[in-house]
C-alpha cells in the first residue's frame, strides 16, 4: 500500500502563475517531509523540506505547507518559471521507517 | 558540495549478462542507496547500506545484489540481466543521522535487450 501519494501525475501552469503540487501520506509516524526535483536524464536534487513541528517552510520562490491533521503537504512555486518544468517527488521519513518513502512524482510543465 | 558519481550514464546489455553498476560518493557518508525509477512508479528502493560490508534489502531486491567493500563505493549487481530490469538506476548517499536528506547521482539508464 502506498504510504506517500501524489495523485496528480502531471500539472501544467502558465509562466508567472502559482504552481501547487500536492502530496498525501498515510503513516502518522512520519515526521520529516521533503521535495525533490528531477530533470530528465539527471538524478533528483533536494529542493526543500519541513519537519512535523512546523506547518510552513519557505525558501525563495518555494514554500512547503504541512497539514498534519489532514496528512497532507503541498509545494507552492511562485512565480513559476519555464526552468521549473521537471518531475517533483514528495518523500517522507520517520517512525519505524528508517528510509525515505517516495511518491510517484508529478510532472510540472510551465508554459511561457 | 556533495558529489555522487555513477560509473556510466548509459548502458546497453543483453539478456543473461552480469551487470555491474558502480557508485562513488566523496563526502564520507555512512549511508548509501540504490533506487530504480520507472515511469508512473516513482523511485523504488532496491538495496541500501549503513556501513561497510553491511546491506539491507529495500522494497524490490529480487534479481539484484550489492557490494560495499569501501565506505565511498556501493555497487549494484544484476546477476543475470532481464528485459524487465531496463530502467533508470539512481544511487544516493546520506549521513548517518541525516537519513532524510539523500544526495543523488546523475543516474544510469540501463537498457537490457
């Protein structure tokens, strides 16, 4: 059973607008969440993370929001740029799970 | 700056061949990981290692083995390659206490004919 779910396989956004990528998790023991970005033919690169003691973390154009009661997190990119076009993976860790659990990814396309 | 390198970017092998994928990290990280990435399936953990000569199975270890003789090097071995092992293979490393933030190599695109 998937513990980390990214229900939208793809998302298309106009340049300059907000991109919102969503992620749901089922394991209430998860206490650390990360977003990775992956370009084709490259390895994923760490983007931003959030601990379960926070509900928001911001880094430049990227903000991650965590709603523990809903077991939901989201990544906001404002403003979106064509260079943001990539696959975004949500990941979680914590509890008895010693490793990162990844979602299946959402492919973001930012159109000029 | 963390650097994780993988021996090949692209590899083509034939069914039944033994395949070695090498990964080296230069940040003295204790943990190393092998994933495969397939469209629609995300990243799936094959094997990981917390220390030299130590290995643990991930979610999909069947058909694979690993070797960690030195701290900086983690090898993935396909004993007898099959077409369903055609995939993008990604190596990652992290510190002992920083299991959360893994640093990835560029990946090896393996095609098995």
